[in-house]
C-alpha cells in the first residue's frame, strides 16, 4: 500500500471516493484500447519538407485509411486528391479555389470526407484524448461532427453546421484544422532516432515542429551531440558545426534561423584567401539561400578559414585529453612545411594545398589574434542564441543516447564490440565500462556537462566532441574521421574510414540477442532500431538484419544521400497488429502550377500478431496499472475513514 502521505497528496487531485472510482473506471477502460501507432524516423539532417510530408502522410498510413473508408466509393484519382489535401492543405485549397467552378460545394464534400477519415484514425483513442488534440478554435464543431450518431433526424443538424461554416467563410480554416487533426491522430508517438542537424538547411524548423507536437522522443545522434556540445560552449564543437553548415551552404539557418554572427569569419576569410580559389572547399549547393545568399567564392574561403581554425582547436583538445587516444589525428603537427607533405600513420603524403598563411610552422595549433576574434564572436552568438538554447534544452528534456519502450531498443549508431563480437571494454572518466553500462555512463556525462557551472561547461562538453569522432564512440562507429585528408591529400586511400566490428556482426541474431539482454529486454520479443549508416537499397542492401531482430532505418532522407541509397528514407511503423517499413521516394516540392506529386511509399509488412496489442500490453499500460493501484489504495482509505472525503 502506498505511503499515507502520498495518498494525501493524491487526494488533492481526487478529493473523494467518487472521483477516485471514476478515474479507476477511466484508466481500466483505456487499458482495453488498442495500442496507438508508433513511428520511427532517423537521420533527418535538416530536410524539413520531406520530414513533414512523411509525418503528415503517416508515411503511407493515411492513404491506407482513405482506401479503407472510400476504396469502393471513390476513384483512385479522387483518393489521391483527398490525400493531397491532407498532406498540403494550403496548396491544395489554393489550387481548388482556381480550378473548381463551385468552390463552396467542393468544400462541403471535402469536409464530409475529411470527417470520415478523421473518425477512423481516432478510433484507437478515448473521446477525451481526441478532444485534447483538437484545435481550440474548431474543437466544439469538430467534436460534434466526429462523434455524430446515425440518427436520421440529426443529419439536418450536421448539414447546418457545415453550411454555416461555408456561409461565414470559415470552411478553409476548418478544412486545414481537420487535416492537422488527422495527421496528429495518425502518429501517436514519434521516435526520432538521431541526427536532426546538419547537411539540410532547415534543422531549426524541424526542432520547432517537434516542440509543437506531443509524444516525441529523440535518441541523440553524432550530429546532435555536436550541436549540444556547441551550445555548451565547447570550441571544437562550435568550429565543427560552423564548418559543416558553411560547407552545405546553410547560411539562412545559421544567420537568420539562429542569429549567428558570421561577419568576422567572412571578413577574415576574404582578407586571408582573397586570391585563393579554395577549390577543395567549394560548398555543396543542395539548396539556395533566400535571405543570405553568400557568393560561392566567398563561401569557399569561409569554409577553408573555419576548417583551419577547427583543426587547430581540435589539436589543442587532443593534447588536453590524452585519454581520448586521438594523438595520431593531430595532423597539423605532422605537416613538413619545407617538403609540403604530411605524415599520416607513419607514411608521408604530398599536401595538395599548402596555402596556409595562418598556420605557424613553429606552433601550428596556435590561433592568430584574428582567428581568436572569430571564435569569440561565434562563441558569443551560439551561447546567447535564445532559439538554439531553447532547442538544445528540449533535446535534453525528451532525448537520450538510447530508449527502451515496448520491447524496442532505440539507439542511433552502434555498440562497441571486439572483433569476435564480444562487448569491448572502454576506459572513460576514470572507470571501465562495456555494453549498456558504457552507453548509460556516456549519457550521464553528457547531462552532467550541460548542467555543470557555466565556467566549467565548455571543458565538460569535450565528451560530446569525443562522441563526434572517436573510434570508441557509439555514435560514430568508424576507426577515424578523415576530414583533414579529404581536404588536403589527393590519395583517396587516406580518405577511407573503416567501420567498427559492430557492422560486421549486424546480421548475427546472437549479437542482437546479446545486446537486447544487456539492456534488460527479452530477446524473444525484443527488437533493435537504429540509423546512422544509410542502407544502400540500390545495391541490394536490406534494412532488416539479424533475422528480423534489428532494423536500420536510415534510408537517406538527406538529398546528399539520394544517389547513394537509391531511395529517400525509411519509416518504421508499429500499429497494434502490424509492423511496416515504409520505403520512400525523394520528396518533390510544389510545382509552379500549384500541383504536387506525392509518391506513395512502398509498404513492406515485416511482422504481424494474431491478437491486437492493447494498451495493457505496453509500457504505458504498466504505468496506468500503477496509477490504478494507487487510486484503489486511495479509494480504500476513503472507505475505511483513514482519509476524509471532500465534496
């Protein structure tokens, strides 16, 4: 029986036996509902438009629901058009206003069809939960239409509601609200398995979107912890996030989205590399900047400038942290400025670019006074960016290095293994750790860095830089990061980054079982979902590993990977009866004529259960049962007179 003091606190919310009994009835009823749908996405890399489409479309689930309701009533084209309205209501409404001879009549039909779809996607929830997810301005009207009965006398009542919406010019807003509600109810739980940041131009927009939604958790990826370390003030992380996003031409995100001051970097780059074409530093122009269109020539100079600063700061970090075992990566110290070569792991290679005016051969890691000014400006911008700090706080609030939920183990990258598949022991922070204990220790260190005193935070956050590029990082998964070589050494053999042993054992069911057991999951029913390494579907690779116990769901949503993978990402979907892998084609933006092509994903059914999974069978169900036990104890305390009832 719970402590009497706890029951007294609980009594403040449920002041009498009637209130406690009502809540017990409610929670028991919820336990009998089907498990709501969970979505798993990874490696978003700033691709907001594609990500939003995946979520709004339910990664194909909404189209399946439309077929359930209207498959025998509407044509394929009409079903596609209804789906398009849900996926992008603003664009479809704008198009219909131009093309429909009677727009009001079209609105009336659209509302009825959307209500029918909304009913079917809401049938797994209590009416109370559905009402909480309805837009405030439309909640009363939507509630009336969604929970309408089939009594003939009430049809005129519902017709009058819709007619009045149209008469008062509210139909478009109501249609948009309905589509938002359908999308929100289709995805009950959204698991983001790492790498929201970098490459794409709209990481900040993705973060805003996630923060506006319920039921989100994030498993940090290597790009995420890099931004988290930067937000804590670690200079190596700061220089790296700027380099990556200058490389990908993401100036709108850096300067407008987050308010970073890049002017000192641009000025110094122009001054130092004015006559240097910086040909190996040309930016990847995946998207054009709207608000801050930096010329590619200047972007290349800025890219080279921040790269040199990064290598200097990383070299300093390596010297400060010998325990990270990164000495062989301190390559600025290995340059022979007379011969124009660099020594990499005992072998000399010609440097293809020796225009390094800010690197002092006598002290290669020392920042020049002007470089120091650049870093001070960047530090100030990042630490004082209200939006970034809000986003990073959210990452800590809903995120972690891993998550166990409903017998699923979620993590972004890999586990540290020896060549023979056993767990590798890693020494960190004065201790020795392996397997799940190592992941848990790193999670603790990341959190400790964020909440340490401000003066210590940048140094404590070095662990996040370690996780970005160390062979012992479960987020990186390679023997080295060859950024320096890719810029300065022609020999492509030096560019190779070898994967850690985990990736050699991914098809081993024995390995998957061992990992699941280490995290306290029954391997007979457990699964592992991770991302990080794009699945090259075009080369015949499968996202399903270890006899169906592991799913690698990075299919390359980032534009940078489309040619490599042959597709544009996977979504893992778990309903109360099925598990699907949705295989996506590249997202196509709105066309000039107002139309948009939405590619229907290929839905791979990978698992089914004979009996529907109910909420009582989930982790949420266990939490509800605990609440019921406490309420039953409170009810008994009321009945025995131990606690006085209030009415």
